[in-house]
C-alpha cells in the first residue's frame, strides 16, 4: 500500500515537472536572403532540440522538446514566401508527447547551422536555424566579378534579372556590333585621324566600385526612433538611393552589401566588399542617443590607437554589438575570416579613409548640422578591410524627433545621398585610381 502511494506521488511529481517545463514559442520569424535563410524561434526559456536531415526529398527535421502548440508555431508556414531560395515548405505538429516536430522541406541540399542565443535587448531566448547552400551558387559567385565587356554599372549583389528585349528587336553581341556586314564590299577609304578627347570629355582609368553597407537588418533592427522608425529600414532606403545615384555616374557603380531585410554579420560585410573588389566601403547608419536633443551627422574612420572621443568609443562598442543582436554562431571558426579581420597595420588605408571621410563630411555639412566638424575614429569592426578605404556615416540621430522626420522624407534622403556622391567625387578628383583597368572608358 505504501509502495503504491509513493509510486503515485513520484509519477505525479514527474508529470508536474514536465508540465512546468512545457512552453509555447513567443515568436517565430523568417529572414530570406541571397546567401542564406534564417528561421528564428523565440521563447521565454531555452528550447532543447534535436535535428537531423533526410534525403529524397531533402528535408531538415527539428524536434523541439517541451514545446506546446500555439499561435507562433502555427504561423511558421505562413511566413514562407514562394521565392525563398532554399525552403519549399514548413510543417509543424506534435510528433509525440512533449515533442513538437518542425519539418522544413528544402528546394536544394543545405548546410544547416543551428545555435542558441541568450536574451538580449528586446529578445528572449532564441533558437536560430541558418540554412546555407550545400554548394556555392555559381551564378552568385560570378555576379561579384565585373563583366569585362561592359562599361555600364553592373548590379552584383544580388544578381539582377534583366528583361528580354521588346518583340521585334534584334539582340547584337559585342562582336557583331563591331564587325561589318558580310555582304558589304570593302570600301577603300583613308582612315580618319585619331582625335584626342575634348577637354570637356572625361577620361576614366576604370569604373569605380563602391560597396554600400546598410547598417543592421533582419533580427537586428538597429536604433528605433520615438515615432517607431527603425534604423535598418532607413539605412536600406538610403543605400538603395545611393546606389541609383552612383550608377548614374559615368565612372561609378554601387553594389549593396544587403538589398533586403536580413542580417549580415559584421565580418561578412567586409568579406563581401573584398570579394566585390570594391574601391571604397561606405557603411550607412542612423543612430540613437539616450537624450533626444542629440542631433547632427557624423563620419567615422577606423582607428589603430583607440577612439578619438568617449562618444566615438561608445558608438563603436554599440555598433560592434550588432553580431550579438543579429545573432552569429560563435562556435564556427572561419580561418579566412580571421585573416580578413586582422588588426590593421597599414596606415595608408586609414589615411585614405580619413581623406574620404573629410570630403563626405564637408558635403553633408551643407544640408545638415554636423555633430562633430571633423572625422572621428574608433574601432568599428565593419571598417576593418585592410585594403579598402572605409568610412561609417551616421546620417542623423533617429532618436531626435526632428531628425527622425527628416530621415523619412524622400526629398531629404535625395539631398543626403547627393551630398555623399559629391563627397566621393571630390575624393577621387584628388585621389584618382591608378590600378589596372578592368572596365574602361575613353581608352
């Protein structure tokens, strides 16, 4: 009798413990991007899990232990867009008592990276599922290389889908464009003398590639204004406008480090810029401060010897925490990334960054108050490309209600990016590129 009672009490204790550990997901989010797709499962407690892959067809199965059905789980399938590059469908349901099973139907084999993030900022415990392609996409790999037969700006991240020519038009290859028609008889004529370009005609060594980095993205919203504006949205809008303005120049093209609402780790932004063989790297931000009256634009370059002010040090620390908020798998060790993110010893790159920063800051000062009248320096991780002049532009304080309104004004955005383009042009007017040409004009 006593044995039966004790056994019953023990069973009740175990069941009560299991019920106490059961939890519902508080939120689920999905962030597709050209490089990978991220799924985030958020809860009030860490989510124990097991995962395995299946083939024919390709699937990733994740068993969430102690997770009950709820609205966040039910919403998973509806988050998926038809054009997601990696996921065909997401299904979720109770597999067995105490286990919620999530099945991800895949369009292609993937390399999953699954890791936990501790609570930070607005987020609770997060289980992050990153799906990378098992094989690099050759189309994307080729897209970062400039096309040697084109002289017009080329969109590189992500690849652009070009529209077919209108019906009735004939496409002409470069070879066809320069070859005379076969039916035409040769005509004896004196060759025209080669004329030097007029003074008004620009002579370009090669096309200048500017890597444009919209700060934050995806899980990392950046600073949030009093009216609810998110820094990641503002910076992407400015970056797209800046790309359009640069592409309109005869000797420049802009390439976006991210072109949608997804997170790119700080180090990977540097890697992308170097893969694109960028001549400049420009990171765009719109920061916040604890006091709403802080205002003005700033430009920053990397520092080898500490920050030039306490505010610059504070800002660099805050921006460098983006990886903690956006979420990276710290267990992954990438030797190539380590080589890229070494501490800079070449002062030439930093000196060029300072000159670029001065030119851009001077132009921005014509349309907005400057928070500091000189280029500041600090240890920004995103500026650590060892061979690319790099600056970070704090366009304004999104925490200032007046500046928040201006940052959302399309006309003001146009003026701001025009000023940045003018600063870049001023820099190259006095620091022309001397490297061998890949894309040339007026040879």
